[in-house]
C-alpha cells in the first residue's frame, strides 16, 4: 500500500504551494489521487505478502532458537526436568492426564534432583576427592569403607564393596603381569 503513502506525500507538497496564482486564476485547494494499474497493484500485494512471510519466518527462527536455549539451560540440566518437560509436551499434545502415582513419583524425583540436594553435593565432593587418589590410596579407602559398612551392620553393602575391590585387585594383577612381561 505504498501508493497511499505516495498519495499523502504528494498532497502534502501541494498544500505547501497553496494558495497559488496562475495568471488570473487563484488556486486555493488541490488534491491528488494515485490509482495503481492492476498489474502494479498485484505486484505490490505480492511484495507485501513476501515481506510478511519473511517476518513470520524470522519470528519462527527466533522462537525456535529461544526454545533450544531454554531446553539447554533449564530442561536438560537434570533428568527429572527433562522427563517432566517431555511428559508435559506429550500430555498437552495428546490431551491425556497423568495418574496420581506418576505425578507423586515425578515430584519426588524432582525434589531429589535439585542442585542444592545435600547428597548430590556430597557425592560430587567425594567423587572429586576419589579421582585424585592414587590406586593404592583408593584401595585403602575402599577397605575402610568395607570396615565401616560392617561396623554399622550393612553386610550387603560391605559384600558389594568387597566384590568390587576383589575385581579391581584382579584387574590390577593382570595389568601388573602384562607390565612385567613387557619389561
């Protein structure tokens, strides 16, 4: 509809030159009307449609980028948030509700996975500490865990630790044999 804008600009210019005298005539008012031919009108409409389509596609790209950023930052930060998001998307798409047990389980999982969860923080600290230990010191600490588990009466946990310690020792022996054979 740029022809309407051109029409307004033309009329504005005309007003700036009025009143004007041409010989014995005095022009007090004048206006201009712009009427595009059908081919120009159609071309203008196609240009306007293409511009709108381009704006729409740009908005869709921005929305997709914002959604990906949101997913990376918020949803994929922990497994429960990802699961809740996925379920909410499925539910909204399919129009089905969740049963009470599923909702309760998801809420419990979400509470457990919060970044402030004390046990997660403790596990992270212990993991960082253990990853810096030598093999010998790690085995000593594992033996101490076994003794502690037995002392508090958790024989099943102590047995699981002992089984892992035995497997680790067998792996170390095999590694030592290979190293000994290579030397």
